């Protein structure tokens, strides 16, 4: 009886593992899509107010850079799921950056971001074309990790102001929540792929997301938004 129960338990575990291998990649795609649309409410507020309000430029810019960088990584690794999510993210990220740039008072600062981003992307694009797959994975993956971490960490540059004012409004709520959810799912997917380039930044993103969500829960946001660029 015990042996039979153990055998049934083993079969059930194997079934769950098999189901997980099929389900997790699609959950990763879904969470990436949700992450891509998460900034939309904040960007819509910017567009309606015709002001950047309290939001910093960096999270929107680094999100776009993250997407176009990992789109290259998907190309060199022949990963269609990653390519799909990063294509959607690149399109939406371009829209978010465009709206922010339209209404920011500090266009020279944005120009510096654009120049640095363009130079980095041209180097990575050249590497994707001329390097071997193994070399290109490293060349693109390492900067991609850095940019992805910057996407998650950049809103926390406002943390001293958040604590001083008891006001978490500079944190984009949707992106903060999805940092936790998408970061956790993509960490699991990276473990399944045995790909440290996917695992490392998503672990950091999950941790940073937990910090951001905690700040939002502790300090909240005021009913009236403050117009701070």
C-alpha cells in the first residue's frame, strides 16, 4: 500500500513538474505584457496634465532600453517567447518615452539619455551581427542585466523625498507591483532555462519591487498630485 502511494505521489509530482514547464513560459509572457502596460495609467496622467508631474524620466527610459536590449538577446538566442514580449515592450516603451519627452521641461537631460542609449545600442547591435552566439550572449546579456536593474532601481532615487514627505507618489504603482510579479515569474523561467542572464536581473527586480510596494503601502499617495519634475 505504501509503495503504491509513493508511486502515485511520484507520478503526481512528475505531472506537476511537466505542467509547470509548459505553463511558466506562458506566464512569463503574460506578466511581461502586463508589465508593459503597467506604466500606461501614469503616462496617461502625464498626457492629460501636460506635465511630467512627480514622475522621474529614468524608469521610462531604462524600460525602453531594457526592451530593445533584450530584443537583441532574444535574436541571438533564438528565443521566440522573449522576442514576442520584448517587441511589445519596445513599442509601448517608445510611446511612454515619447509622451514624457513631449511634456518635460528638461529636454537637454533627456537628450543626454538618448545619446548614451543610442551609442550603447549601436555597440550591442554590431556585436549581435558580427560575434558568435556565445560571445554575443555575453556582450548583450551583461549590459542588459545592468539596464534591467536600473529600470527597477531608478524610482528609488526619490526614496529620501518619499520618506521626508511621507508621500510615495513619485513611485509608479503599476511598475512597482509588476516588478514583484514579473520578476518572480521570470526568475523561475530563468532557472528552468539555466540562464543566469535571465535569473540575476529578475531576482534584483523582485527585491526592489518588494521595497517599492512596501513604500507605497506605508506612505501612500496624496489625493492631489504635486507637479514636481
